[in-house]
C-alpha cells in the first residue's frame, strides 16, 4: 500500500515490495523498448520472442529515464508474480506482453532467470587496492551466482533460506576447466553451493582488507553465465531450466579498466541463431552521462564490435509526439493514471484520472479579470505605434471595429502590435498605401503569432501561462522522472484541497504558480546533481537571458519564441576533434556541452538544416524554459559562433539589448 503522494515514489528504487512495483509499472514502457529494438534491428513483429535476447544490449537513459525500472521487470520477483496473473488481474496486460516477447512461455511460466546486479557500489575497495581485472571478474561471478540461487528459489515459489535444502543443482560435464573450478562439484545441493560462494566472497574481501591483491587467472569472459547455461535445477523432484539473462546496471561506475573488460566480452557473445532461445544473454544499463560527446549523438562506440551485428543499443527516452502519434503522451498518461489509483482514498473518491486534476476553465480570465489599466496601456501603445506611419491608418480602422472584450481584446491588441512592429521594421514597404484586412486577418490567425501573443499577455498582463495537459506533458522533457516531479507537485495541491473538502481540481493560476515553483527548485538544485554544475548553471543563465531577449522583442521575430542556440555542424566537428586530441581551445566547451546534454539540460537536434547550412541545435530543458519564462515550443533558435559560446561559458554576455513590446 502506497501512503502519501504516489507521484513522488520511484518505481525501481523506492518501491521495496514487488507487488508495489507492479502496481506502478506501465506496460507501455516495455513497448518503448521493443519498438526501439525493432527499428534498430530492422525486424518485424513476428521475431519478437527472440528480439530481446539475441544480442548483448546497451540500454541507455538519463537518470529517471526508466532504465532500472524496466530492468526490474525481468527479475524473478516481478516475473513470478506476473506469471500467476489471471485475466481479471491488473497485471494480465504485462503477462501477455512478456509471453509475446519470450520472457514467459505460452502457459505463462518464466523462461528466463533474470539476474540484476548494480555496479554502482560494492567495488570501491577493488579500485582502491588496484585489483586486476581477473580479480574483479572473479568477485563479479561469485555475486552473480549468489543472486542466481536466490532468484531460482523465487521462481519456484520457495522461501530463502528455509527451503534452500530442497533445491539441487546439476551441471553439465562439458564445461571449460575455469568454469569447473568455479562450480567445484557438478552435482550438489543449492545450500552447499550457496554457502561455498558466500565463503569465497568473504575470503576475497578479507584479503583486500589485509592489503592483499586477490585475483585468479584466465577470466576472459563472465564464467558464471556459462555455468548457469549448463545448469538444471531440481526442486521437490521437478526439473527446471531457465535461460540466464544478466542485467548489469551502471557498469560505467566501475573503474575504467573493469568497464572496458566488460565491453570487450561483447564480440565473443555472438550467439548462433539455433541457440538464441537458450544461450545466456547480457544487458548493460548505462547512463548518458558516461558517454562522450559524439557518443551522445551516435551511440556508444565499442572497439572491435559493430552495432546491429555484435550488440544492440537503445536510448530509452521515448520519441516526442507528432501529428500522427501521441507515443509519449500515451506513455506519460498511463504512468500517471496508474499512480492515481494509488492516491489517498479522499483523492480517489473525487478524481481517478490525472487529466481531471487540471482545470481547463479559462472563464476566470474574462473581462473582469484583466485590469482596465493594462487594456488602456495596450491601446495607448497601439495608437503610438500605429500613428508613426500614414499607411497604418487602415489598421487603426480595423482595430476600432473589434468587438472583443477583456482577455480576447488584449490578445488581439498584442497580435496587432506584433504585426505593426514587423511592418514598421520592414526594409521595403508602401509608406502611403493601405493594408488589406484579409492580409492582416491571415497574419493574426497564424498559430505561432497566437502563441507569441499569449506569452506576451501572460508576462505583461500577469496572467498564467503554464497550465493544462499539453504543457504539463511537454514539461516532462521526454523524461518520466521529470514528469513525476511536476505531476507530484500538482497532486500535492489536490490532496490538500481534498483534505479540506474543497473543489479538487487545480485552477489555471495555481497550476502556473506550482509549475514555476518546481522550475525554480530544479534550477537551484542544478549545481548539486550535475557534473560541472556551477559552470553549466552560469552558462545556461546567459543562454536563458539571451533567449528571453530574443523572445520578447517587440516584433516577435522568432514567434512564439527562442528556446535554443545552435552551432554549425562544421564548428561542432572542430570542437569534437580538438577535444579528443586534448587541445586546450575547445576542450572545456566540449566538456560543458557533453555534461549539459547528458543531464538533459540541453536537448540536441543535430543536422538541422537552416539557411542552407546544417546546425547542431541545443534546446533548453523545458523546465528551464519555465524558469526563464519562455514558450515550450521547438524550432526557435539563434545561431552562435564558438567564440561567443566560450565568452558565455566564462560568464561574459555579448549581445545588444533589444526593445520590448511594452
């Protein structure tokens, strides 16, 4: 049972019980992985049973991207619970997907022994004592086998350690000598096997504490996987065999030589097609922060291995929505609605779907809610600009015929002011000619002008801007943890209202206030959780101020606004090549961009064509757009020289202030 705000709980790390984890898991998260693999491997859906297991997989995501949550699904606890799900169960949908993708057979029985192992901790003493790679792999093998024994007990629904005596292990004789030494006996009780492994681990660590450099020779692979692939398990007279699948999470946290040794086993793990359903598989869960700048755009580079032939690589961040599909929106809303089912009872009594948390009532911003002084200020500015040129007289006549009031009138005045500023700044125009009303109407109906006017009105009229389902989903920045941060803050307000027996939905101004507070907290936390945090924050502050300056120019030339900067792809190549050769000039800039991109503070869009030049566009994280009071759209960016970015990195601004609309 989840107490408190369910949006503030991370499914992988905080949900201790497997039951609770499955309540939070959204099956569409598995679809994300499968769809990405189909595209990567260029295969059709009829190969789904082999797709996940045929090659080693590099599963990449940013923190909070869902990597660890997804890996946990294939471990014995959740797999066993899902295998028992009936058609009436909320887990049945997950069960059917796992059958389709080869983790369960047609009867719903587990086919894999998933062994999850985090490399984030537990190996510091090896690094400190400079233990060779062979010693690291020896300890890793022991820990994998210990986890495997406990996992087997879970799959057969037995208790650890109470029923360890009733489990037996039989290993095939066709093992390499190294694996035979690791197994010790080909036929033994799981209890003896487990106790021996625990003793070996203890002896190994004790030798390190005494200053020794423990290790064994001949570890060119992860030997435990070969052992498990040749093992039969017998429990209460019944034989079991599962395909071993190793999930190594955060291996980049290891000493570099350990991580390199793991990557080097990938070419040796190519599995013949006839053995794909039985041979061991291995997945690596890696964080984007561990990759080099070029790898962030093109995927990890592994020496001697070819992507698609020797390994698969998937970036878990889902694709953004487009006109045809709502892939990310559907995923986010499924996650949100599953968590709404775990909300406190007083909340569920009033609202069960997340979208109903968000009020859509714009009636509160009618004529009475917009200060007359602000309308008068807009009209005064309009008359001031329109009277500067004789040709604007017809525009004044058009404007005087407007019958709108309040918000709608203010919005129209903003759009007309943008048009007047653009016409006034045009190099070629008919100074004494009139303007056709259809020409002006077409301009005012453009969606980007509409959005720019709404942004201007929100800023200068002190009205809410960041509200509604569409904007909340955009704020996720394609990262589920970031979405949960925003949604959790909104639900906190709902919980407070329900406790006081008030209207449950969050009105527009409350949404805007809450979202801005979340963005402010996100900004203030940045130096603590990002590598080079203070330097990146200083750089982003200048980028944000520059985008503000361009967005709120009177003519809104980049409507609805500027939310990113760009360098040419040739400049990017220069930065990359000089950084790799350790030349001083661009290396700090390359490191800054790498860390900002890896942490999702900047969203890259390489090879964007504009003005017959290809650009690397770097958009601000959507929460940073809120912090800097910018729109949440993509497409508005300004090209920059490398020298300018270096100045910004050093804290020096380099642009001339432009005039604003009001």
